[in-house]
């Protein structure tokens, strides 16, 4: 059995690989068609013009569902490991809520392009990266509370390092973006897809774009830390047959007539 076949470790692996591919493929397409500059464009700029916009949207929508599934499995795992610890269970529920909000933001980014509906796109980015960073913080705190009995110290330090990486990327991107869009370097920069290195504002633009790519890959790196945990978990779906036909109400059958229809690992 390969390492990614153990337990549910394929979920974070699929999330990371698929999401990275969505960035890379749309970037390559945009570069080949000369829609953006090769030197570190905004990730959103590589998904603005067709056909890369279509590819970007479809792939990120899939990433949204993979992210939701991964976060749900993590939630169920923590719940099973700490059934009698209210503090951990409360943080665990908070983490799932924040994680799904972040996934919803990713769906907004995928379907509302930067150059078309800018403010909605920014809202999606705030949900994805802002709320997503709080999700990372909650999971890091959970890792701290669960060590050393359930979590190794190495996992805690790894998640803390990735969380600090994402925070530094957010700070760098925020400051450089505020400077860039302050009005000192012209107007309507949101629609600008091509930059000349000699232009005013090129330096804060590059700092902002590099920070965005760094932030995106810090998120992917955080989910890589789930792989070892997910190798030790599996979920089982149990479906009870409530009746012998699909048009009769469940109450018309006695409890002893209910049969187990499906019980398998997923």
C-alpha cells in the first residue's frame, strides 16, 4: 500500500496537488497567450481572460469541495480523539465553521473575477485568506492542546511555522497593496495586467504579487501537515433502509424491518 492510500491521506494530497495545478495551469495558459507578464503576476490576473478564466474557475471550484471534505474529516478526527474535553471540542467546531467560510471565499474568487466584480472578488479573498488564517491558528492551538498525548511536538511546531509564514505574507501583501493603490501611482490599476519595470509603482506591485503567491502556497503547505494524521483515520457511512419502496412513508414500517443497506469505508 502506498503512503497516500493509507486511511484518508489522499484527501489533503488531492487538495494540495489540485489547487497547485489550478494556479500553475492557468498561469502557463495566460503566459502562452500573452495575457499577463511572465514575472510574478497576481494569481487572480491569470484567471481573468478566457480561456484561462474558465480553467481557473472550474479547478478552484473543485478545490473548494476538496477543502470542505478535508476540513470535515479533520473535525471528525479531533472530535473522536477528544470526546470529553469541552475546550477542544469548542475550538474544533469553531475551526470547522471558519474553514468552511474560507472555502466559500475560495468559491467566490473562482467565480467573480478581479477585473469584472472587483469588490466581490476582494470579499472572497478576505474570506479565503483572512478567515483561513484564523482557521490555521485554531488548528495550531488544537495541535498544542493535544500534545504530547495525541499530537507530537513536531507537528505543532510545523503548523506554527506555516501559520507565521502566512501571517508575514498577509502583512507584506496588505502594506504593499495599500501603497500601490494609494493613488500615487495612477488610477484604475485593478485593470492593469501588464507592467513595465521602469514604471512607477512597479516595486510595490512585485512585492504584492510575490506576497500573494507566498500566501497561497503557505496555505497549501499547512494542509500537507494533515497527511500523517489522515493516514490513521477512516470514515464509515451507514445507511438504513426505511422502507421496501421509495413512495411509502418511513413510519409505515416497523423498526425491526429496517435493514442495513450500505456499510463501507469511504
